[in-house]
């Protein structure tokens, strides 16, 4: 039985200090371009998801790792102020806090380089100890930390496990173990192709065909950016439903996938069906592409009407 202090959603993942550079167009290999602006902001897929969940009013606990440095302490303080539970964030003296450099074009597209830092040193033992006394309804995790740590997160008893397979690693037995444990898998079309061992699908028919070829027994949501998402509520052998995304003028797509996963978990924690939750997630993720940075500040949500 869930205690009052238990989180509705437990996020296990990465935390980074992001530096975003605004450019007219993303540079080609060997090309140097001048930036028209710079933004230093919190990031990391796990932290982005945890912060969005808190902003959406969900009780959330976050398990992660930082370095023993000023940037790490500032990131944790920022999450705590937003209402994220941070008791599960470990401080590692032998690694710096993770960081990322993000290039954002005028069209809103982005390229990201991540230095794992402490994220890459998260251990199964740390995750096991941090989650031992928690009974969340949902566990949300990604692959920006070691797969062994993700696998440990998948063992949290009684929780619905949502896996966002990003960034996509080389397929191995550890990843297969995580996929077998996942109740809901949320890849984009590129990640779907890697999982299915097929070419990246372009058309909607190709996306559906690729999904049908996936060796996965749980529920599947394939995110398609501005095109919305394809949902397989009964698994890849069952019927699918297309969920469109609201049309917006995107200025920064970094973190949109994280916002989608957070809103999905938030809606599911409120008892919505998978299709209803995906609709909410598309709405929220689309809105976040109109905001700067990978992590939307709390103040941006005031007065925003969302179906989550």
C-alpha cells in the first residue's frame, strides 16, 4: 500500500549542466558558425523529466548522481526548489557533474553533445539503496546512465515501468533485460529502428511496419515530433492509434521528448488511458518547444491550460 510520503512517479536518470548556443543553422562537419545567443541552464534527461513532473503537480522522487562541485550542488538545489524529491541524488567525489553542449537552430532543431561525468558512474547499488523504501506507482527511466543502473530501477516492486530508450546504446543482453521488464516503451522513430534492426522509417506506414517488427511484449508509443505519436495500446501485434500534435511555432526542441515522457507519466498516474495520456503528452511537449532551454521553469506553467 502506498504511504503518503511515497512518490507517485520515481525518475531514475541523468542530471547535467547545459550550455545552449543559438545559431542560424546547425553547422556541417568541419564548419564553424557564430552563435547569436547563449543560455546556461539545467538539463539531463532524468532531471528534465523530474522537473516537468513536479511542475505538473506530480509527487516525484529523483535518483541520480552529481559530482562534488558547484554546478552539481546548484542543480540539486534548483530541483529541490521546484518540488522534486532529491534524497536519492548521490554526490561522487571522483567524477564531475555531467554536462552538455546544445546547438539550437532558428528553426528549432538541435544537436547535442553530452559528457556523462557522474551520470556514467551511477551504480546498481546506488539505485537499489535509493529505492529500497519507496513504493512509487510509476518508474520512469532513460538510457543516459549505465544500463546496469537502469536494470536495477526496473526491479522496483509493484510499479509500472516506462522506458525512454534514449540515447540508444548498442543492443546487448543488458538492454534486452530492460526491454523485457518494461511495461511501456517510448522510442522516437530513430530509436525504434535501432531496436527493430531496420532502416529509420520516414512515412507513417513505415513507422507502423517497423513497430510491428519489434520484439517487445509491452505497450508501445512511437514519438514523431511535430507529427505527434503512434500508440499501440495492446502491443505491437494489436491495433494502433495515431495521436496528432498541436501545431506550434517551435523555437527550441531540446527536451521535448523528456517533456513528453513526463506528461505521459503524469497523466497515467491520474488514471488516464494510454491514448488519453499520449494526447496530453503531445500537447505538453508541443508547448515546450515554444520555450527556451531543455527544462521549462515553473513560472512558464502559470496560467497554462493542459489536459494533464
